[in-house]
C-alpha cells in the first residue's frame, strides 16, 4: 500500500498580481487545474491565469495544512509579501 501523500500549502501569484493560497495533496495536478490545463481549479484563479507558484510547504496531515493555510490567508497582502521575502533566504 502506498504511503499517504503529504499535504501541501501553497501560495500563487495570479497574472493580475493578486495572491492565492490553497492546500492540496497533488501540487502538480492542482497547478495544472489553476492554469486551465485540467478541469478544476478555484473560481478565483480562472479569470486570473496564468498563475505562478511562489511558495510551498509540505505538512503531514490535512488539519495541519488547513491551519497553516488559514494563518497565511489571515495576513494582509503586505504581510504575505514580507513572508515570501523571508522564506527566500
């Protein structure tokens, strides 16, 4: 039996410069959905394609991933950009 996939929290930049945060167990598939290559993806990103992955973090379970996603979503745009800068070092 295969080990369960880790949950990934991710932050995207849309073509209009806005930021989008989500969670998934299959980041490659989810990015393809967000960019319209596969059916699915968030309604928010459909009119803001293409999207670009800026950051990701793997967590062990869905609950942890959703809690981390909520933390990031609660940040202002300015705080999210500061967070991204701090992660690139």
